[in-house]
C-alpha cells in the first residue's frame, strides 16, 4: 500500500519504519508523512529493539497518525547503509552521503554497492550551494531517489513500476558498470 501511494504520487502518503541512528545508537519507530504541500512530517517514539510484532504504543502511533488501524501491516523490506553527514553551518545545510546500500526481504538480497546517494538537506532550496555547484560542474544530474521504492522494485518483480522506469534504467546502468 505504501509503495503504491508513492508510485501513484498520492499526497498524504506514509512510510512506517524502525530507524536506527548509528552515530547515537538511538532506535525509533517512526511514521513519515508526506503531505500535499510536499512537506515531510515525522512522528516517532523511542524503542529498545526492532520487532516483527508491534507493541501497543507503536500500533497507537499508527492509528493516531494514519487515522486507521493497520492490522495487516507487515515487514516488507530491510534497508541497510552507511551514512556520512557533513554540515555547513553558514548556509544551514547538511549533506548526507549513503554508501554500501543493501536491501532484503527475508529471502532475497540486492546490493547497490556501485551507488553513492547524496542528499542536500536545506531549510529552503539554495542553488548556490557548493555541493550543487560541484555536481553541476561534473555534469551529474539531480535525481529524486527513494531507497525504499528502489528496494521494492528490485526485490518484488511483479509490482507496478512504469512511473519509475526511466529512473530504474538509469540506476541499473550504474549498477552494471565495472
């Protein structure tokens, strides 16, 4: 359901996940909501461990945030990667660089070891960012990329993907380089 919301460009879409921050060793159960103004809002609670069966506090967060009970919610994807974060305090900007990306669904694994995923996090888009300028000079195009959607596409073969076809072609071209 969450993948199809993303694929169909539905506003007010959700992502439910456990998220561990290696730098601080904090673990959260969180729900990300993308609203119709293209803003992402996170609701989360601190947890002690990742579980398949959700506890009442997690179920309550789902009901409160999504406004419906999610009794059929089940784990579909495990995403692992290493992240480097750089901060530019002058421009109120952070750059995250994700490497060693892998996804698994319990039976299959896909490595994206040829990819480096960088994301600039700014309060307001600033095209004068040093990093954006470097990418442009190197003729590296900007691309929206969802680790979740790419993982689903690579591990669940019989899923609708026409909206992501050009992006998938570009990613596979990178992955097949030596």
